[in-house]
C-alpha cells in the first residue's frame, strides 16, 4: 500500500514536469495535426481503467477522422494514417497527452495498458485471474509492452499484466521504464502484425478472434 501512494505522487510530479518541459513540442504537434487534416487535435476513446471503471484516454490524433469505424487492424503503410501521424506514432509522441490522464488519476506512467471496453473482450468475459490487471491504474507503458507489445497475443499480454500487479515494486517500475526508453529509441513493435485478440470460449471450446481497431492501434 505504501509504494502505491509513493507511485501516485511520482506520477503527478513527473507528469507535470513532462508537460512543462515538452510543451513546445506539444504545441508544434498540435499545430501540425490541425494544418494537415480536418478534425480534432486530440483523439479520445473510452477505456477500462482502475477497478474496470471507464475513462476517456487522450492521444494526439494520428489518423483521419472516423478511421476506427473500418473495423480492421492497422497495417504497414495504412493510408488512414496521416503524414504527421506516421511520425508521432513512430516516436510515440502521440501518447504524450496521457500525462493529463495521469494527473487526473485515470492512469499511471507504468501499468497495464488500458484496454478498450469491448476489446480484446468485454469486462465480464475476463477470468477472475485476468481481472487482477484492473487492480492498479493502467499505464502509458507496461510489462507487456516491453515484452513484445503488438507481437504478443492478448491472453499472453494479460498474463504479463497480472505478473506486473503481483510483483509491483519501485525496482520493477524502474526496469520497465528503462526498457521502454530503449524500445522507443529503437522504434520497435509499433505495427500490429495480425489479429491478436484470441481467447477461449469456455470449457473445451474453440478460440475466437476479435478483429477491431483502436484508432488504428490496439495498444
């Protein structure tokens, strides 16, 4: 319990510091998005957060308006991604508005990535073990993201999330933080390689695949 309070304090301080230091970049990106295509600068989407409660995540818009309605994963060379979008997605700059989510208390810097309300599957279809991922605030980056990110099927990502919750500590967060920096610098695992939302349908049941899109990225 003690570390969770310290973690929350660090999240707020680091996010405020990040917004101040990065403000020139944020302004330039916002202007570039607005000049290139019609639509809002910030993309908002409902996600599942702490205790499975819904909140709106913020990202810089990197695709044309309405792209998420196409119902397919983003692929390499996807025409829906704007020119500015390609750059901010590669560099992960599109995630910077989530500093606001962190200050509001929706998210943490490190934790399980917040899932869509319906993807990889609805909240009531998670197993009791899988629901442990909702015992902490979702993060901008997490243990699953530094272990393959989009190459990893969702059931395995959730296993990493549960492992994170059960092993929560400052040293573990620090490890994830530095691994994330290396991933961002290498610009790795930024494109979905295929449909990764597979889950068992029940006792002895076959698996099903959910093919949906999260503004071009399911992560």
